[in-house]
């Protein structure tokens, strides 16, 4: 059946694997929401991670696409954790405008102990360390990197802290991951991963809202009574509404992004904008790997050679590349 494009007066739902920007003008709030289906399922199934690791990486993927799709340039947005927990490394690489790849590294023994002790919340698996958010606009532009401390907090809380402290933007974030059963054509069921998320930010234009008492620090004019600005609780209302979202709603394909946004904000009025699709798409290729190996010294090439061949496996997608040492001129 041919795809149906909505005509004037019709409404096209974004569906899975598409980030939907939205705005609630009455509350000076903007944000993005997404439900991930086949994209996140393919990434997690490829690596066959233990369930707690898969859930944590899926949260990181959701957070990355929510943030990355807001950037309007050609380049990359990379989110990476480095911590002392059982899951010591998460990397999600978003290449504009839509390509996503991701992987996780974990200590199997420590993870098994955490599972046995039922300490599998995201904050417990990550432990202490940092979350680095890197914007790479290409070889002729300087990289920008923001770093926020991970100290026993969830990815939701860490993202909120980053925007509040580094960008001075009040932000609320919700992330959810689910494993659902799918009916097979030949009978029986199979398990599949889904994930969803929502980010809302307070971006007021009106001066009175810029001075609201519920913002960090407040910037009411000198000598003014803070209480004079306390009646307008727009951001408090946004936080309260987003706080009503159940994790099951965020990932439920029967709810959908647009229905969820309408449920949350219909009394105030919510507008949605064209969605940005995202896809499982690794950027590795033979020439890129060859370029990396070409910079190796003779000792590095010898150390990488086994049985007369150099084998390199992409950590993101698992693609294996094989080279002969004779293809390279060792660097001094």
C-alpha cells in the first residue's frame, strides 16, 4: 500500500522513531518527545546486553536523540558517561540529521553482584563519574563540550542539572524503557524493546516571567518584593503536568507522542511541529578504519596482527574489517 501523506485539515501522527518538537505558548514552554521502536530494538538486540545494561543504554539513546535533534548544523552530538559503577561506559553518537549508534561497556562480575543485590536502578549501575555532552561541527570548527558530574543520580536528574547549571534553562526530563511481547506471524510471541522520552524547557520572553520566583536565583529588580512575581507559576505547572506521565505511557505505541502531549497540555493548548526521524545507522566503513590504522607505528601494527592479518571490529555495530599488514606504511 502506498504511503498516505496528510492533506490540508488532516493530521499525520509521527509514529515510532521520530522526535516531535512541541510548544505550549501559554506557559512559555518548549520541548521534544519521542517513542523509539525498531531503532532501539535493533541496537540492543545486536549486542545482546544483559537486561539492566540494555535498559540503561536505551535511556541514554532517548536522551541523546531528544537533545541532538534540537541542534541545527551538520556534524555530531555525542553523549558519553565515564563512571566507577558496574556499567562504566555508555556512548551514544548522533550524526545529523538522523543517524544513531550506541554501545555500553560493563564489568560482568560487578553487574552480576548488582543484579543479585537488586541494585539495578540507573544511578546504581552508573555510580560516580561524569556525563560529557560533545558538539562536533566538523574538522574546521572547534568542539564544544559540556560536562556534568554523575554522583548517584539518574540520567533524568543529571540532564536537568546540566541545563540548570550550564545553560541556565529550567528543564524537566522523563525517560522510560519497556520490553514488550509481539505476536509472531507463525504463532507464539517474541520480545522486543521500546523506549520513550520527553524534555520540556522554560523559555520565557515576557520580562515578568524571566523574574519568576520559582526560577533558580531569581532576577527580580533590585529592591522589588520577590512575592510580586510569585503569582505566575507557569514553570511549576509545566513540571507538575510532566510529572503525571507514567513510564508505561512514554513507551506505549497505543498512546503515541501526539496523544500524550494532548493529554498533558490540552487545557493550555499545545502545538506540534514536523518530526525528525531517527535511525539505527553506524558511520563506520573500511576507509575510515584504514585511515586510523595508517597512523599506527610499526610496533602498534605488529601488536594488532594475528595470524598474519589485522582484524578490527566496530564496537557500535559489530561489523568486522580485515586487513593485511602490508597495506600500511608504519609511522615513525
